[in-house]
C-alpha cells in the first residue's frame, strides 16, 4: 500500500524566514495531494490541494509544489509569522475505486516560529 | 460553513467502559464519511470509510477496539471499547470526485482514560 514519508518531524525557524516541509510517496497511481494545518488543540484545516502532474499552487504566504516524477510534495512557507506555528500534515490519495479512496497521511511536522 | 458536527466533544472514559460517538454531516455533496484516530503523539491513522446507510465495520488497534456504523446518509457513529490510552477521534467527509475530492475534518472528540 501507499507509504508517505514526511520530513522533518520538527522544524524551528525565525519569524520572517522561510520553512520547507517535504513528503515523498510510493504509489505511482496517487492522484490527489493535500496539505493540512493543525493548530494546538484544534482540528485539521485544509490548506491546499493539488491534482496536476507538476503544479505550483500559491496560497496566502505559502507555495505548494508537486513533482509526480519524483513522487515528491512540498510546502514552502515564505516569510513565516507566529500564526504559522502549528503541525502540518501532507495527505496522498490514490486513484482507486470511484469515491472509495483511502487517504494516507504523513506523520506530521511540528513547525515553531521563533520571534 | 460547518460541514460536520461531532458529539461529544470530549469524554472521560473509565477503563473498560465503552463510549459512543456521533458525527452529523451537514452537506450531502460530501457523502463519503470516515473516522480517523489521532494518538497522543499526534499520529493520524485512518480507521473506516463508510458510504451507505447500514454499512458497518469493526477494527481492533493497539489501545482500542472500534465499531463504526453509517446510520443514515447524514449520521455516522463510532463505538470505542477497551481503550487503554487517550486519543482524539475525527470524523471526516469527502465528495465523490473533482472539486469535491478534498476531505474535511470535523472538530473531533477527545477521549481521556480514567
């Protein structure tokens, strides 16, 4: 089955610096990719989704890059601010039966922004 | 807009006692409902995905036994038994395809073992 490896497990950067979190996956049939943010004590919030083979999506203060050739998904936070301190999870969904896909999550990265 | 409601939001569970959780779907465009557990180390694990009323599954994992039931098109239940360590259970919903393929998480139910 699908295996998703997320790195690093912990990341600490100074306010204003960038931060990069990377996931690699194994199933070449994986088709949908997601990043979630989980603030302390809260549920998971969908940050971004990507579907295309190689895609760069930009959100508010972050960029997501998908490289299907290398089976690599990355989240790049630019100019980190204290509100970015949270756990981040990647998720990978394989193109299996219509609708009934199992989504595999990475182990998470705890990001801390230092003043 | 809230897609999912979960209750209770937290519960103290005496060791050996079972607890019943409910999840209510607010938007029928996301009919695939699932349960995930998140352990105290924040590791997420998929438990079940149930699509149709009447669907039922059981699973035993380290630290808890689970029974999930899709009661109606809008209600998903989970019974947690023999829990030895605390955890948070999240209900999720997802659409069939395309723009509805993303998965949304409910607020979660936090369980603590007494």
